[in-house]
């Protein structure tokens, strides 16, 4: 069976990773001042952040049109694929996954398996990479989905944002009321709740220094509870210098752990805002299997 692997642009894979693993990437639309852009196609992340303060209205995001997605999957079938595993951002922050579930019967000549990553950004990217590697190696759909479930169960993440305004406006924060009206310099810590898989603000910390230290402590706790190798990912929204400093510190603590730096592109940056940081992790796909 020939299996295609699809993900969306919020996985923020590099062009080399996409090419090397034969991954198909669907751009997520971003609407800025009434104009629709396709993430990763006609809007650059650097330009998005540089112009963020001049936007006349709050940027919003959308889903790719159903008709376009049906045609896209059917083209994969015409190219000789028998099945497609389509891995997308958490269903709790986007309706895209549920839309794909509803359109399965509309796809004629290929078996569609939508997969809810329950996350986004680089963690989702590693799910896509592992799925593509397994597809190339001849594994079945069932084996690949089981591996994705295992990887998904190993994931963790904490976000540090400058303020919650963008998340509140976009309706992406489930318990925003408890954190609104905080005094200046408070750094809300966010995570995906283990049960609801929604983004929740669970703690307020004074100063970025204390926020970083708190996340480091939470990561150390998580790392101490597992018996498999982890890969860590620092994600930044127009905050590369801070991410590089943080990586240097973490690499001294965990010299044998691979630590990546990646970014929040326009779709996620529209909700987290400028200067956001995150520390995420999952089972290291290069060592654990």
C-alpha cells in the first residue's frame, strides 16, 4: 500500500524536511485587514511580525476550503496513493480536523485518515516526519497511527506570552477570565490541558526570568518521570535572541539532549502575539524506536 502523509503549514517544517520525507503541506489561510494570505506561500513570518503593530484589525485565521481539500486528496489518489494520513493542528484550537472527518466520504479514490495532533508547531512536525518515514519503510496505516498515538502521549509544552490579548480576542483560551487585568510584567504560563487538550493559562509569574525558571523546573519534572530519550524544542515568536540564550542554558543542563529552535509563524503568532516563547518536548524519534 502506498501511503501519503499530509500536514498543514503550522507544523513549520523546513523545505528540506518536506522534500526529504515526501510530505505534503497544506497552507492555512491568515486574514489581515481583509486580505487572505496563505501561510508559507505569500506571507513571510518576519514580515508578519514587523508589521503586526500597524495592522488595522486583529489578524484571524481560517480553514482551507472543503472543495479545495477534496480535490487535493483526489489528486493524491490519481498519483497512485492508496491512503493518506493527514496530520493537523489540535481540534480544540481549529475546526480543520473535524472538517476533514466530515469530508471523508467526499474523497473518491483514496482512503483518508485525518489525525488530530492535539498540538501544533514543531511537535506536530515531528509526527509528520515519523509518519512519512514509516510510510516509506512500508508500514501499514494501523502501525503508523499507533506510533503517532505513542508519540502524542509523550508530548508536553509550556508557553510564555507577553500578554493574553490576542488569545482572548481569538477565543483560543478557555479560562481567560481568571487572567485578564493582570498588572504589568506578569507573564502568564500556558499549556495544553492534558484532559481537555485546550489551551489554558495555569500560572502567573512576575518577570520573564522567573517564567523561564518555572518552565525549566516543570520540564525537569517531566523529564525525570520518563524512561525514554526526549527531544526538546524552543519555539519563538519574533524572539530569536532570547530563544538562543535559553537553548545555551538548557544545553548545559542536558548536554546529550537534542534541542531545536523553531518559530511561531503567522497562524499561531496571530494568537500568541509578539515575543512569545515556548518549551516543548516529545520522545526522540531518532533514538526511541
